C-alpha cells in the first residue's frame, strides 16, 4: 500500500469504502488545528470509487481505486476557475493524460497537437465532461512504475452507483467545495481505504 509523504499535511480528504468490492464510499475532509492531533471535520459527502472497488495493489486497467495516502495535485477542468487558492489548469482538446504503460510519457499530463492515437496506445482526454472540475491524486509517481496505475483523479461523478476506472468521484458541488477549500501551504493529502485501513491511515476520522 502506497503511503506518500503526508507528514506535513494539514488538510486531509478521507475516503472510506465499506469493503473491497463496493462502488459507494463516504468522503470527508478535515483540517488540522493548533494541536498536533486537533483534526476538525470541515465537510462530508457521498462518493464513489472504482467500478471494481478498492485495491492496495492497484494495476493498470483493473478498474479499482488505489488504497493508501496520496498528496493532492493540481486542480483542472473547464471555466469558470473555482474560487480559492488551489492551483487550477484549464484543459482543452490538446491535453491528455497518458495511460499507455509502454510509453515514456506513462502517468503524465502531456499537451499534444497531433493525432494522439499515433503516439500512444492508450490515453485520457482531459477536456471531457466528468473532468469539468477535477484534481489530480498523486498516485504512482517519484518514481513512476509502468503498469502500476495511472490517471487517478478526484472528479465529478455520473452518480453514486457509477464506478470509475479507478478515480474517486463525487457530486459536482462537492468537488467544487473541496477545490475551493484546498490550500497549497496546507500540503493536502487523501487517505483511501476500508475502515480497518483508515485506523492506520487517518484514525482521527473514525
């Protein structure tokens, strides 16, 4: 199970799945106060995860959301830019996230004006409706391991029973609430797991 460098995180998104096969999950977001253990819940919402549930051993194409703790990456999507201070990139028809394990661009955001099918065997277009408001979940980086999984985002769902290819999803208003709340200096992270795993990953949330 991947655990990124979140020791300095003062904001935490917590995604609790009831088991390893369910699509529905619970999302809450927390902020650290003055004390080292003074975590306060700021909000909560329904969420959904991968169409095949959750996995501590995520692999490309398995339809599962990775379990673990991961730093949050840039927000992205369409106009309007959400209020707040979290970095946000506008995505258009030339923005792709590469999920071709055979490519040196694997698990990275690339802008390309040519035919993407001639460059990669598999890729995600970032200017699509579910990604109209989204943020990168920094899974499988530093180093990037080919085939371990790619393009893991927090984005707008199609509904509570519509599982993703491995992303964490929520209603658009809840994605926006989170994007507006995130602050760069708080070094926010996301903890994803079953209740048993969250006893270690985010015990303050249980």
